[in-house]
C-alpha cells in the first residue's frame, strides 16, 4: 500500500467519524423533539381552551349588553362607534369608558348617547390597570404572542353584511384578514350563507395568522390563502362558530 493509499484511508476514516458524530447529534435532537412534542401540544391545547373560555365570556357579555340596550356594540366607525376597529369597540362597549360599565359608574354616560344614573355592566372585565387607552388593545386571546380577538357586527341592510374592514386588513394575515374575499372563506358556509346573523368573534389561533392559510412554495412560510386554494388550505382560528 502506497503513501497515497494510506492518506486516502485516513481521510475516509475521518469522514466516517464526522458522519457518525453528525448522526448521533441529529438522533439526539430528534429524541429531544419527540420528548417535547407532548409538552408543546398540551400548551397549545391549554391556550385554545383558555381562548374558548374567553369567547364564551364575551358572548355572555354581548348578550347582556344587547338585553340592556337593544343592540350589539358597533364594530365600525360608520355606526357611531367610539373606536376605529371592531376589536377595540368590543372592549370599549362591554367594559365602559372607565372599565366600570355605564350609567351611574360612568358619570351617567350611556353607550349610545343620553344619560342615566342607573348602573349598567360592566359586561366584561379585562383585568389589569385601566387607562384611557386600555380598550385600544382589545381583548387578547391566550396564545403566544397574544393578539386581540376580532369582532364583527352584522349589518343586515348592507352589502356585505359582515365587513372585513371593520378590523385591520393585512395582506400577511398577522393583524387581520388579507381581504374581504379571504375573510369570507371563513365567514361564509359552503352554500354562501353567513355562518352567523348577529356577530363574529375570531382569534388567530395557534399559527397566529387570521383565516385560511397555505404554505408558500417560494418562501416556505404560511400565507393567507386565495379563494381558489381553499381545498388545500387550513384554518386553526378559534371562533364563536363552527368552521
């Protein structure tokens, strides 16, 4: 065996050792990942359960608000809403201007004008220190990072009945739906009817994106799906309706 053959053998052995080390490192990482999967899943389930509980509390608050004032809080500026977006109005109207409800605890102020010293609400308690900008954050879900639960009130005499622009529109899906078409993929049933006739509550879910999403082939990241992509799209939003 010549010198060149011996050097080649040493090089091959060195490469095999590196490959073995790489294999054991990869195997160790896989074992850790498999070990942690139940933990990740249990955390996600707990966050989804907590978010569902928050939605139920909001629904109870909205029902009580409707019983007292004959209507649900507006979700857009065109209908005397006090805040620009639906998720902000959800917090403002259910909690009241100071977090203490309306009427007697709000200096007599009533949600749709006029005064009344009777105590109304609060219909939802956010917790934390209240400030003038407190409603601006809306009511957050339990996922991480937390995002506001979007609120849309039905306007039966208008087209569309539910308007995606009542909350932020965002082409990335991170802060809101990408478009009206993207919103309706979730808000309408297969027969074209709206999923509800009163109001919608929508959390972005564990993927932290609103609405149906698909994997973008170029970037390898999730993005809002287009209507023609719905069959291969998925949606893990937590809502007050089935989808």
